[in-house]
C-alpha cells in the first residue's frame, strides 16, 4: 500500500513538472503528498519521546514512594 502511495506522489510530481507545469493544483497536491510523511514521522518521534519521558518519570516517582 505504501509503495502505491509513493508512486502516486511521484506521478503528481512528474506531472507538475512536465505536462501540468502551469497547473497550481498539481503542484499543491504534490507538495502536500510529499510533506505529509515528514509531518507523520515527526509526530511519531515526538509521541515516542513523550511516552519515554513519562515512563521514566513514573518509574522514578514509584521508586521514591517505595523508598520513603
């Protein structure tokens, strides 16, 4: 599925550069298609960092209660 999406984006890019050079719709669609994976990757990294930090804080907090 991801490969098909990648080829669809590549098709949009090629069309925006060659045949549809003056068509802003193709250019926008191509740009959005190529930016979305970057945004999704950044969101996943941020979510993992937040989950890691909260797991580290809760682990530290529970050990403080056990010691006290």
